[in-house]
């Protein structure tokens, strides 16, 4: 089991596009992956679950990975958070949105 | 936050006729305007904004659910419409399943927190398979509103 604290850095918070990105990435790994806040744990492979976290900018979430590829999964999901879900690349394509 | 804080009763449609993503968005945005959510003159602008958001990535979040949305200056507060499609619509969802249940949200540009709270409320309740199934099978706007009001009274 690997755990890592991640912070939501982007201004709009952890919204649909971010949750989808985490979900898609999580599906590539066999490990059990969850993000939790205040005792509420969301399955990273369920976008529905991730969106129920309610995580505005600055929220700290705990990523827990358990399985064969736990370290690789942790590193790649942490990379998404650390790069603000690569939203700047989207911003270049369209006006700021949710 | 409660469903009744942002779902406009007059904008619930349990007999969506559209069979495409854009068609559903048009139908629900029109319902929202008709219910007084924003001026009719802003309808095309709202639809365009929602479609542009969809181009960045689908809001079909799986389990037959989609939450198309946008920020728009014409919305004075967070507002939402609910739509049910019996046959389901291809929304390029994450799980590739057709979507039967839609929550279309329009929020003021300066209040991202409200949008996140609405998403939290919607998704926490929709994780309840019984509630989600009842909404998908609802055959009248009154039935949908009854289910939403009952859900608001439950703690999840």
C-alpha cells in the first residue's frame, strides 16, 4: 500500500474534467486506488464517486494505492495533480470553463 | 446544498425526444430558459458554451449519467434542468454506455464553489442505485421533483 497527500492546485477545483482525467488514468492500473477527504473515500475508477468529494482549490486529498502497480499509479496520478490536471493546455483551446 | 436550491421545477423533462448530444443539450437548455433560468435571447449563447465545454471532454460520467454544464454571464445564480431519455443517448461517456439521466447546470462565472457543491450533491445521491434507477424510470416531471425533494431530506 502506498499513500500520498495531494493538493488541488487549480483555481476551479476538482471538477468534472479533472475527475474524468483521474478516472481514465486510474483505469490503466490494476491496483485499487482511492482518494479520500475527511474519512470519505472515493474509488478513483468511478467518476461518479470522485465528483462526490467536493474539493475546491487548496483541498488536500489522500491518495491510497494498493496492488502490483501501486507506485506507478501513485506517481502518475500525483503528476496530474501537481500539473493542475494540465488545464493550461485546455485553456489555450477555449475560454476558461469549469 | 439541495436539489431544490438549483433545479427549476419547470425545466424537468422526462420525455426527451433528442437522440444526439447536441439535441439533448438544446432541449434541456430551452427548458431552462422557458422556466425563467435565463432570458430566451441568451439561449443560443448558452447552448454554444455548453457544446464548447463538451468539446474539451465529455460530461458523460458513466452509469448512464451526464452533467453537461457551463458558466454563463446570464445566470444570476446556479440553475439546473433534469432530463430523462428512455432509449438513452450516446454521449461519448467514459464507460461507453448510453445516457438516460441528465443534469444540465448553468452557473455564474464567479462562483465555482456552488458548481462543485451541486456536483457533490448530485453524485452522492446518484451513487444510490435505487434512487438513480427511480429517476431514470420517472415518467413525469412531478415524479422527478418528488424524488428530488425526498432525496433532499436524506443525509448522504
